[in-house]
C-alpha cells in the first residue's frame, strides 16, 4: 500500500475555494483504479492548512493517478490557491489494527 500525503498552505483568502476544489477532486479520485481512500483534513492549529491523504493499492496505481486530469487539476489549484505544498509518498508494508495496541498494553 502507498500513502500519498499532500499538505497545502492555502492563501488565507483562497482557503475555502481550495477546500471546495479538493472535495470535488477527492470524490472523483475515489473512483480511480487502485484508490483505497481519499480524505481531506484541515489543520486545527493552522486554519489555512489542508491535508489530502490518499491510500493506493500499489505504486503503479499512484503513477497512473499522476497521469490523470485529476492530478493536473490538483497541481494547478495548489499553485493558484496555495502558498506552499508538500507531497510525500509512504510505502506501507504492514498495517495493524486495535489488536496490536491491546497486545502492547498486555506486555
């Protein structure tokens, strides 16, 4: 699994417009092959900072996503409405659920 983490510092007067654009795109991205999840979050400490977190089944799916119109729109919106953006890829080889936390508590 690959996590795509995009953090965008929006222009203060354009924050709402960027949020609306991301919401529209997230719904479309969820329909792409290999997309497991696409969520948008706002930083509670920095109101104009938005974070888009996408989970993908494979790197090939991420690479295909980056060739889509959705990706081009995201990049354009980020450049037009944002002050800065950071993109990170995280390759996840194993995930655990609540049972891992419970097992750690028992140790």
